[in-house]
C-alpha cells in the first residue's frame, strides 16, 4: 500500500495514495489538473488586482492571496507528478479572456478600488 500524502492550504485538503506507476488513475490526475487550472486563474486575477489597486492595503491583500494560490497550485502540481501525471502549468483561455475584458473596461472607465473589489 502506498504512502498517504496530504496537502493543506487555506482549507483545501487533497489526499491520495501513491500508486505504482502502472496504476495511475487518470481521473485523479484530470481532477487535480482542473483544480490547478482554476487555482492559476484565481492567482493571476489576484495578481492583476494587486497591480491595479490604488490602496496599499488592498494591493497587499491581493498580493497575499496571489501568493497563497501560487503555493496551492505548486502543491497540486507536485501531487500530479507524484501520481505520474503531467501537471497543468497555465491558466485557462476563458480566464485570460476575462482578464483582457477587465483591462479594457478599466481603460475605458478608469481604475479605482471599488471597481476592482
């Protein structure tokens, strides 16, 4: 029986057995990769919010959130590697399109903390 691995950050717990290479569960890898993609989406969103925030307090808060998400993504990527899979490394195209829309909106309406939050 394989060793148990637990990842914990901000209330997210992922547990999986370390299977033999021939027993890779593609569903587990697929689910973890979906979580990685979503986590990277939120990380990049928080990075953008930190960059655009006028208030130092908000910029710091968003930067902290982005760092937390980066740590979670790294932990999930390591878990995928442990399972013998290839982890996602990029956020989704939909999230990138949303960030582009938000940049355009801010260019037209101006940046303020109320709009960012």
